[in-house]
C-alpha cells in the first residue's frame, strides 16, 4: 500500500505522522505496512515467539496512534523511534516472563507475595534516582542518549548503533566518554561512600 500525497508521490513518514495526528487511520496502516516487518524481526529476535512478537508490533503502533506527539521528527527518523518503543515493550515482556518463571518455580512466592519495601531503602533509592537524573542532564545530548539506550532500555552497543544509524565505534566512544564524565560528576559524589547517601 502507498499513501499518495499531492503530485502522486508516496508520503514520507513525517507526512504520515501528521495525518495520524489528524486521526487518519489510513496513514497508520501505511506506516504499519512500511515498518511492521522491521519491528516484527526485532521483537521475534528478542522473544523467540511469533505471537508475542506480533503483539509487540501492535502495541508499538497503538502507542503511535494514541500518543502521536511522543514522536518528535526534529529528534530523528521515525523508524528508530518505533524500534525503540518495540524494544522497550519486548524487554517488559521478558521481565514479566522471568517473574512468572520464578513464581512457577516457587509457588510459595506467589502465595505470600514479596515483602513490603523498607521505607529507608525506598527513600535512598529515590535520592539515588534523582542524583543520577541530575548527572545525566550534564551530559551532551548524544552521550546522554547512548547511556539511556544502554542502561534504561537495556540495548547492546550493536543495537544502539543500529538504532541510531551510527558507526559502532562512535557509540563505544560516546559511552566511554559519558561514563568518564559520570564517574567524575559532582552530582554523583554524594552516592559514594562517605558522600552523604548510604
């Protein structure tokens, strides 16, 4: 399927996304036909189940339909954004799968549930999260993006390179420089022993 625009040419991704914001379901169908195979391949490689991979693809396009403004064309092409959403959905499924396996292996966990979190641990985790967020904001955009893809989305360096359309060496350099800056970050100094946060 092609989605024609004025002059008879096929619409680009940005034009189709604009039509999705106007609630044009044909634009969503066109993007599904254009990029669905790539998303399915990624999800299938991660999950090794066709049905689960298809559900990830559907969830990805559903997010685009429900929240089209989450995609920002000025930040990059649509396909890497879609792949990032699909990767995140697949990682969530893998985590749920691991939890289910743990409960199946030990039914008593499911019977009694996990113990309530310690309030002090929760407070410390909150402080750590805020310190990390502040430190990440000090990084250049390209380095911060690489770190978030690696440590938030759980992507490998090869996957990050493919996702960003950058050489693998460039991604490795960005991550190395980012980690050097984070290690010397004043924002994270409080996280070290004797720095004020247990």
